[in-house]
C-alpha cells in the first residue's frame, strides 16, 4: 500500500531505495513456511524506515508472539 503511494513499480527499485538486494526483498516476502524465506533483519528494517521516513515503525511492522 505504501509502496504504491510512492509510485514505485518494480521490486528492484524498492530494494535500491532500501539499500538491499532485490533477492533479499523477495526472500522476506516469501511465506514463513518456505525454506527460502528470510526474516527481516536490521538492514531490511532500517531500509524500510528510510523508504518511509514519515511513517512510524508500528505502521510498517508487527511483532508476532
């Protein structure tokens, strides 16, 4: 939703703005049960916050128990 507001159409562009690789973005988006899935790390989270400086952490992420 927020990415659409920025009018960024390609994952490669999103990854570039975040300072990560497109593969890293792809792996985070995979379902948890997929063996190729990676949980977002510090670099990913920092990249999302850089991409959306007007949003709070809580607007962009949720913590599961």
